C-alpha cells in the first residue's frame, strides 16, 4: 500500500500521469496571469550566467570568473575536516546570526582593525557569503524612492539589489587619467571627480556603496578619497555600505583603509567581508557584516526572515582560521601576509604577458583582478554590423571561442547609461596556479606570432 502511494506520488511530482482526465486538467490549470513580481523587471540578465557557461564550453584557460584555482591553506581544510569528524553538534543549527566562535573571533579581529570595542553578538553578523550580506544591507536599509550612489565600475549585483529594494541607483564614475611618459596605467589613475561626486548627493540619498579594493579595477581608495566620501556622508546624513571583501589582497606596500574607522563614519557604515576571498574558499560562502547595532539590528530582521542560518561546519572552520590569523597577526607566517605576496607575483606575470602582446594592463593595487585595454585588437574580431553588442562583449566571446582564453567584458560593470563609454577593456582574474598563468601566456604569445606573421 505504502509503495503504491509512494509510486503515485512520484508520478504526480514528475507529471507522468498520462490519463485523458489528467491532461485536460493540466490544460485547464495553465495560468494566464503575469507571474513575475514587478521588482524583477529589467534585472533578469546576468553576466555570470552567460560567461560562466561560455567559459565552461570553450575555455582552455579560464581567467574569467573570480576564484582561485590553487588550494586553500592546509590549516583551513584541516580545521574543516576536524569539525566534520568532531563534535556531532556541529552538524546541527548554530546561532542564527553567527556561530558564536566565529562572531567572537571576528569581533576580536575587527576591534584591532577599527580601534574600537565590539560586541560579537550585536556588532557582527555572519551571512551566506558577502552576497547575502549585501542583500541584507539593501533590503534592511533602502526604501521605495531612496537613492543609492554607486561608484562605477561596480560589482554588478549592487544595481539589481538596490532596485529589488525599491531604490534608485545613482551612478558616479571613476574617471581614468592617462599616465604621462608612456607608463602603464595604474588603478590609482582612476579617480572620482570631487565636484561630480558631491553633485550626486541630495536629500533623497540614503546610502553610498563603496568597494575598496574595487572589483573590477583593483583600485584601493586613498585616505584622501575616503575622507571626501566620509565628509559627504556626514554632511548629507547618508549611510555607507562598504564592500571590503578584498581587504587582505593589497600590493606594493599600499594600505587598506577602512572607511568605518574615519571620523563620523562608524555609526553610519556597514562593512562587508568574505571568507571566500580572505581564505581562498569561494565555495564555502561564508561572509559577514560588521557595524553598529542600530544598523545591524535591521539586517538581522532580514536575515531571520530569509536565510536565517548559515552552514555550521564552514563557520567553525573559518573561526579557527581567524583564530590562527589573530595569533600570527602581522607575522611572516600569517596567511594574510603570504597570500598578497604570492598574488602580487602572479599579478606581475600577467602584467608582463599582456603588455608583451599589446593588451595594455591597468596595474591593480589590490584584488585578484586586472583590467586590460583591448583597443589595439579591433581588427582581430569579426565585424558584426547588425549587432548592438558592445565591442568588449564581442571581443571576450570571440576570444574564448577562438583562442580558448576566458575573460569578462568591463562594460558589464557599468550602468546601461554609461556602458558605451567603457567598451575597450576586459577583466582577467590572476588568482591562478603558475601553470594556468603560463598556459594563458602561451595562448597570448601564439596569438602575437600569428598576428605578426599574417
Ligand atoms: N563583493 C565583491 C566586490 C565581490 O567581488 C564578490 C564576489 N565576486 C562578492 C561581494 C561576493 O562574495 P561572496 O562570494 O562571499 O558571496
């Protein structure tokens, strides 16, 4: 009897019942009313869905989506394995707003970084990656009609997240200043125009999104630039959602400055972080927010009514990773010291490879991304007279299909209105094994030879 019930239930779920009665019933049941919520209008396209698929289909070397292809540190995977086989309660729910050992060590760590006392229970919340942290920020803090300033180029999800919350994004671009003396450009050469930035603030402005180090450019905002943003936030009583997921990936002795540590900013800033970037485990999806309770209490309301809880074992392992890093803080053995050193060398290899073939790199001061100028390659890409697709999209698609090298078009990180001003660049990820970067170099060198001999 039970088996028959189970079987028919399975058939029902899979829609396998082919009796005449059932099919007429399914015809009648077809819905005609619109099903899509209005808040999803215009945000259905996603660069990652399209380019991850292209890379999976065609790439021999994937420098597109941002994730390391080298293993995470042993101390972290060992912590995960210990958690897996240890206390069986780690397989159950933990505290909804963050596993106590993780929020405790994050509070200790950020106390050091921000120079203020933090309460692990009210000033820190753990999320499913930085993505969910951002989602909680926009849902909790942005209302219908609010304006949110977004600095371009920007990590693409900010715009749809603002729109889903009912807000209106207001864009302000970093403007490139070409370097003198034929030197390679640096991400530091991309700057905000102070007057233009100031002009975007109004009484409708609820928040500004800051991303330093910036994905895709690798720009690390200077104290002066952050000071200007902070001044405007205070003047106009505006919140700051500060996405600092690449906080440890800083090169050439530069310093990462946390906007929450500037005068008047703690009370109005939510700082977002990610274990994915911090410990090279993007698949674990452990993120966090740090900020004042008066802001975080509202993020907790979104969290408790949506995701509610994040995987306990991953949180336990990340907590142990941070405990180790706290002990070794600033020491040569610290992963937060070693990882940027290794990545800086990888960055320099890729800079050399690209420069050697005339794909002018913009040297990033941080992150594991590098943007390169492809304006000299226009004759390589077949014309598409009937296509309104920007050149960088056509180039990136053509490159992965015909050369096997995957990258991401830069205009994907711009608003619709400004996209067309930035179509001569693509973004590469250099958090890759030496062999992967060498394989990329081989593709580029072969390409260069074909160009010179044709
Ligand atoms: N912010 C930025 C700037 C990012 O680049 C990413 C990931 N690419 C995220 C947030 C999301 O991080 P997570 O994988 O931890 O959700």
